[in-house]
């Protein structure tokens, strides 16, 4: 997900996306521990996506325009 994509989402969609990403990160970490993870770089991508979504949410709370 790119930052521009995150800015296009509404507030409820951002919250849902954040929940989905956190769930995916949990599953990826679980797969990593059990040795079933196929793409270790996916963990990094998901963490960055979580940060992007949280940044957009915070910007909207503060009233900062992108």
C-alpha cells in the first residue's frame, strides 16, 4: 500500500485496514516461528503499511492535509 492509497480511504476503512494488517502481521510472525514463512520480507512490508495507516489516521486527527 502506498501513502496515496491510504489517503484515499475513509476513516472507518482506515481503522478496518489497520486491524487487518495487524492480524496479518500476527499470522506472519506465527509462521516465522514455526518455520512456515515463505517470504520473510512480507513482515517488513506489513509493518511499513501499518505505519503508513497510523500516520494517515494521526494526520487526520491533527487536521493536517496531505
